C-alpha cells in the first residue's frame, strides 16, 4: 500500500494534464505551421577541427567559409525571441577552437539576468584533444556559471577506450589527450556539481566490438553515455561518401540489439526507440524541430533540423524572428516527420526537446513504464527544466 501511494505521488508530481494540453497545442501548431518560442538551440561555433574522423567530413569545409565570432553569437542570443530558451548546445567542428570561447561563456552568464532568464544548461560537444585550453577555459568559466545558475554539460566524442579511438578519429595520441581532459574535468567536478561529464559514441563497423569497453570506461569515470548508430547526411556531417566504409553488417546489427537490450539502459528512452528502429527500420520518436528547436551553422545559416539541407535564411542578414515566422518556415514545420530523412533519424538528444513539447508521446510512456518508471525516465532525461 505504501509503495502504491509513493508511486501515485511521483506520478502526480509530473504535470500530466499540462502534457495533454501541450499535445493538443503541438497538433494545432503542426496544422497551421506556426512556431513556438525556441526552448533549445544548437550553435555550430566552428567547422574547424583537428580530427579527421572516419564518420564525418566537417573538417573539409573551406577555410574561406565565414564564421560568427563570440560577439556575434552574444548579439544573437540577446534576441527577445529567445526569452524562453532552456538549453543551449555548443558544437562544431571543435568548439574550443573558437577564439574567446571563455568570453562567450561569460557573456551568456550576463545575458541570463537580462535576456535568458530560463536558461538552465549549456552543453558542449568536444573531442577533448585540446586538454590545456579546455581545462583553462572551463576552470575560469565554472564559478561564473555557478553564480548564474547555469549547468555545464560535456559530451566527449568517445569511439573506443584505447588506440582504436585514435584510428577512428584520425588523430594520433588523441586517446591520451582525451583521457587527460576527462581526468582534469573530473577534478573540477568535485567542487562544481553543476559540471556534468558524458561520452558520445558513434557506432560503426569499426567499433561495434568496443561498446562494452566504452561503457566500462564511462562507468569507471562517472560519465553518462550517448551511444547511437552513425548518420549519413549531406547536411550536418557532409559524409555521403562514407556510408560503405561505416555500414553495419547483419551480425553487427544483432550485436547492437543485444547491447541496447542490456539492463543498464533501463531508463533510456532513446535506446528503446533504437531497438524498435533496428527491428522495423523506422524511427517513431516525436520531433519538434522548427517549433521549439533550431540549429545555426557557424556561418549564420538557420536550420530547423541539423540533418536536412533546407535552411530558413541567415541570421546575419535577416532578423531571427522574421526567419522563424516566414512562410518557408511554416511549410517546413508542417512537413516535420514526413521528410525523407525522418524515418532514419537516429540523431541522439533531439527527443529531449520534443518529448515535453509534443506531449502525447511522453504521456504515453506512463502506460509503458508505469508511474515509478515514468518518473525515473523523467529524471534520467533531466526534463524538470521544461516544467517550471
């Protein structure tokens, strides 16, 4: 009886009626093509990178391609349209190659009071090779981020735990540098609980046998894990020529199924959807790209989805509000989930923004997981920031 009462209390702590209301609103927005206020934003700070990864051609981008500066990004983030922003994702290329990245962190903290009152976390994806720079920038930024109430989440590219990582990343000595970066940030984490460290693994035929080793390393070092199959796209990774070299065999797919079926992923929504995808060949998770999430390239091009080439324009030439409310944006929103890329979209993380926004799909997890399981999933995904 006490256990049932506890589960009921945990369920009531989730805004179930609000989720239902959001479900209705999302469907109205899809029907009309209208946007919501952005709640999550990915900024591709640079396409420059010292790695030569087997699964990515970002580094081949011409050096003549213009890039926004830290000051440009801060000017963009001061737009009133972003007043509901909850999460900010900084990616690349290698984001620590951006000049004055420390100034960008400091500027975001200043904007927290005046323009970004709901911002709760900054996530940064890095290969971890620039150990000294990373540790210096982060050590200076953490006290200011703590004071502003903004968490800092690291996702390290980790494709094997040892020399194989260097071969996949095309960077000799990279594994040692990454391990040193993780060790240094783990020390900083002791005094800054808002610093969260994780590993992001791209599964290909080259590292399918290394997944258990990656998990052990992550567990030993207190890292969360994001482990997902490679994606071929002309947009985000510009890697259409890599498919044959990366492709998983039928045996590899069965290995991946067994890996995802492990009890250690019990509260991972993403792995459940991946298992279903590996069985059926189609993803079923909801998407809110173009509604509450956008991706901005290092040259200022605004994309509703990071995997599609379709863009809404450039933020250096047209105000953000005008781009998001344009007829082109409305047409793209009405098509979300029905584009050719959508059925095979295994991009990790996007469901974090979509589940609390789309509503009904997340609410449906209650029937799959039960009250206690839904609460565990909610905590695992860190979705409290979407339910003030």
